[in-house]
């Protein structure tokens, strides 16, 4: 099995839910880090959810987490990890338009 470390960057996330990572077919995906940064001049809140497509269910990792002006929030990191199965989707939304940049770090095992 080959392990590949990867990252993804999504910018200007707003009030519409934005998919930032989808679990790959035939691969195991483990999210080892997720940070969101406020890029505006006002405080905002962020939501992070996972959609499990095989179970037709969506659940929050965080809901309404405050992100101050010029600040960021570490949603996943340290001892916390998140496993995505094939077609599972990691999604982010903000309380304001074009206000969040998100960076996700993950490992794919194939």
C-alpha cells in the first residue's frame, strides 16, 4: 500500500456550502489537519460538516465556531483525525460571503 500526503486549499468560501475534499474511490483518506482563516474585517462563524453518501447522512464537526478578525481556527489537528470513505465529502460554510480560506492536509492510502 502506498501512502501519499496531500493538501488542498479553498479560498473565498462564503454562505454557500463548499466541498473542500471528497474521499477517493478505492482509497482510504485520513484528514490530519483542517484550518479555516477569516479573511474579512469582521468576526464570522464557520460550519464544517461531513456528508456520508453511503448512509445519506450529514453531520457537523463544528457548528457556529467563532473566527475573529485576522484569526484562524484549527478544526482538525493534533490528536484528532477524520477518516473519509469513498465519496464522503468534507464541506465548509461561513456566516459571511467570501470570508474564509480553508486548508486541509490529508493522507491517501491506495
